[in-house]
């Protein structure tokens, strides 16, 4: 018979490393690519079947909205995107309510801060390698962290 799983608080789990996070991001990018293609097909219906001209602001805004909705929606709904679920990661708050779900303001802050982490050649993400708590810039800026969920543990 299998041993009962240990029950721990999410706030007590260790932070995820860079490779696991990048693996989850790769999965998410596949899903996002599909969503962006669907948005492109939908946009063609508003241009009478013609391609949307490059640099069209309304189309760029729609694409950004699709990506933001994907990440923020999953983070708010359960703390896990599709890729995070596959790689056993979960986003939690890292403040006095540590271990609880993030709200809309925190999710949006994290989304914008993640782009800031990417701009200087991904240095904000690579920061995980030298930070003693394994936090990226966007983790710190948004007051969140990504924890690894071991298989043998049940979570509260």
C-alpha cells in the first residue's frame, strides 16, 4: 500500500529553478502561438480577407491582450499556466499572505515586469541563477514566487 502523502503549506516549498521555468515557458509558448494564430484569423474577417498591414496598432493591441489574458487568467484562476502544470510549478504570493493566489493587479504587475526582465537580453530571468532565493526580477517586482510541487506532497 502506498504511503500517505505529506501535507505542507505552499509557502514552505522551495522556489523553482531556471531550467524548469524555461521548460514551462516553452509549453506555454506553443499554446500562445496557437491563440495568436486564431486571433490573426479572426482579424482577417475585419479586413475583408486581406492581411492586416504591419504596424496596425489595433491588431498589435489585440495580440498583447491575448498574451496578457492567457498568463494573467491562468495565474489568477489557479496559479498555474498549462506549462506550469506540466512542469509542476505554481505561482504564489510572497508577502504576508504567502502561499495564496494572486489577484488581477499582482498578475498584471508580474506580466509587465516579465517583459522588463526580458528586455536586457533576458537578464531578469537569468538573475535566478545568482539570486540566493532563486527569484527573477519580475518575481521581486510583483511580490510573487514560483514554487516547485514535488509529487509526494499534498498541498494546502
